[in-house]
């Protein structure tokens, strides 16, 4: 058998004969072109280079901090008792059984338990003397707040103030000469513009992620229109800055849309101009003051707008007016459509709470309402929100008062017609239930008649009583469900 050698043929070796054949054909077809240089291919359009974020990250990174929080929990070394039996022992002064000796580790009865890690978030330094901005949900309920700087210093922080409606908080650390961020102009931010986030996702300090602005003015909050981006944001990024390519903060990374708990390509940031206004009030007084006029509102549909002669679907439809409230005194009626406040147009119903909320309580404003086919101006004296807790889902800030407490309940007023129908003189209706109240068995739609043996007349009274509920004891709630009345016991400490 004769060996067969198959010569290796490179790509270039295969192409060369083809090129030679083409050149010969060209010489025959077009005399004089043999040996001529082939015409140069047209130049391709230059491709825009992707941005380099390294200098920006190096410059701004030192002003971004990691925030850890702790909470106090019941000792794991103590024997767990049935909550009802434990309360029985406490009321009669019987010492609670213990399974371990008292120690100096913060695990004794006097200390109320021991501290354990609660969560990790991010923040950024807004002044060289130690003021740090973050999200309210990062520090809400924290026993201790610890800020870690990029130079690895760990400093305890005190909470200056937190506003849950906008999810903005300010904490203070004892330090000077700190690097700070530069505040940008949100008005100049464009959809499609590159943006950068720096934070501590899953506790990984100073992680840099980038993307673009996907949309602006996303109406997902009661008092804010969010910036939507596709920047990778995960648990731990909350409170960190969103930066433009000039290295300016244009937002605070606050929320993600997710079905899994992780990043899915849609993130939301609080516009920095709104956040700064809130932070200034928190630094000055520790709280945020907002205006309210006492109306419940709904969107105006195109069908309604055309039917009543409004023309386009704009404004806020007044569904109910709080009796004796500012709007009631001003002459606002259910069915009115509020189209302007002090001449500023109300394009969507969700804008009304933000516009009114920004007005200083006690000020007189002009409401333009559309009624019976014609506009009219009404003078209203704006009142103040007395409570700074988050509004219930689906509620409209500036509407009839709602209360949410450590009990885990959100409630609203009963109308006079509802009271007559139920045959009660007072009470509040449960709208949402969570936490301790959910564990006790309360449901949306329940009517609370009494709290700790005190009859409930309205939502404000309930709010005041619920705020006084001590976490170390049980709270009795008299509830009407359907035609039956029953007591429930809520244990806020669990």
C-alpha cells in the first residue's frame, strides 16, 4: 500500500489561486488594467467609542459609603414561651423562666435582647462635615447605623431624619474633611443618556454598574416621579448615587422591578432635586412638612372628559371631600375636576398631591375646578399633614387621613352612610393588613370599633392610640366583621 500525503492548505493558499484567476479575467476583459491596483473600498463610518467610566468612578467613589444596620432581637438562649402565657406571667409579676445564666453580652432581660445584623445599604456624603444621604428604608427601624468609608473607617451614625413618603433619609457621622458628591441638574437629564451607579450590592463595597436612562417621570410614587434606568441595581445598592457622565448625582437608587428579588433590567431612582428638598427639611427640623387639602381623587378618563365638555383627559377628579377640611371650606364639591393649582396645570391626578404637598401649610392657594361645564376659581387655605407615615397603596396623599402603625394596619374613615348602614357611631375600616395585625387574624374590610378598650371615633384618634402601643405588650382590638363582633389580640413585639 502506497502512503498518501495530503498537503496542508491554508486559508491564504486556497484564496491565492482564485485571486490570480480573477486578475487574469480582468486583464482579458479590460486591457490595460492588468497590474493596476484594485480600487480602495469606501471608508466605513466611524463607530462611536463606548464611554470610559474609570476616571469618574475613581473621582466619585470615595464619597460613596456602605451602611450597615442592626436591630435588637430576643435572646436565642432564652426559652420561647407561648406569647399569651408570657403575657399572663408578666401581668402577675411571675418571673419568666430562663435557660441560661445572665451575662455581659447584651443577652439579659434588662437589655431587651441582643443586636444582630439587619441589612446593608449604600449612601453618599453630601457635606464634608459628615452628613450622608440614603434611603429611608435602609435605616428604618434600625437599632444602630454604621457607616463604612472607602478608607475602611467604620463610624456610628445617628439618624437625622427619614421621610418614608419619598424614601429619603439623612444620617450624620462625626467626621470632617470628607469627600463629597456634586449635585447635578435633573432637568438636563435625557432619555438614552449614560448613567452610572455606585453602591454595595450584597455588601460588595464600591461596586460600579452602568446603563442608560430608560425613561423619566415614571409615576410610581405618591410624591415623586422616578427616573427609570437599566443600570444593574440589587439589594444593597439602595441609597447609593446615580451619576451622569459629568460625575454629578442625578438620583438616589431606590427600587427595582423584579419577580425574583434580583435585577431584571428595570431600576428606579429618586430625582436628586426632590431628594435635596427633602434632605434640607430633615437637616433643619428632622421632619418634612407637607400641605394637604382633604380630598380623595381619581384620574379623569378620556370618555368622561369628552362627556362633560372638558376636552382632554387632564386634572384630578374629586371623588370625596373631607368634611370640615380645607377643600370643603373652600367650596370644593365631589365631582369637581381640579385642573390648576395657583395657575399650575394638573395634567394627571397623581400630580395634585405633589403640587399641594409642596405648598407651605397655612398658605392660601387658588384651585381652578371644572364644574358643570365651566371653570371656576376657589380660594383654599392649605393645611398640614399631621403624620409623616407612608400613605396606603392606592390612596391619594392630601386625601382623608389614613393611619399606619406598628400594629401593621392601614385604616380609613367610615362615612356617615356607612356608619348608619352598620349601625355604629364610630370606627375605622381596615384597608391593608401586615405584620403583627396579619398574624392576629385581621383582614381588609374589618371595622375596628375599639382599641385597648377605647372607642374609636375616627382615623386620627386611631392613629394616636396606635402610636402609643408599646411593643412589649399585647393590644386588644374590638372588630366587627360582617354582622358579628369579636376581639383580636395583636402582639407588636413578635
